[in-house]
């Protein structure tokens, strides 16, 4: 599950970099596109923030998956140890 968050975050950050680059390009290279640099910077900022938020969600998701896996392993180890001491 966390891999999906990482892929989506990387995609959004990539588009944020493209938008930031578009704000630096002169308007003659952008026929039919908004030439307002502040618009491109604003879009880049929102895409970057969304990408960073999704990367954080991916990290948190991975941490919770790891905690669940380790607690399950510890529970099974305790159960085996308990059965071994009885028998």
C-alpha cells in the first residue's frame, strides 16, 4: 500500500518540477498556455505540497505495516514459547 503512495508522490513532485520550469520559460515557448509565471509557481507549490503529504502518508503507512507485522511475529513467538514450556 505504501508503494502506491510513493509512486503518486513522485508523480506529483515531477509535475511540480515541470510547473516550476514552466514559470521560468518565456511566454513565446508557451503558445495557448497561461503565460503568467505566478500561476505556474502556485500550481507547482500546490503539487509539491500534495506530493510531500502523500510521501508522508506513504512513510506512515509503511511504519504501521511494519509495526503490525512485528507485533504478529512477537505474538506467534510468545505462543510457541508458551506451548513449549507446557509440553
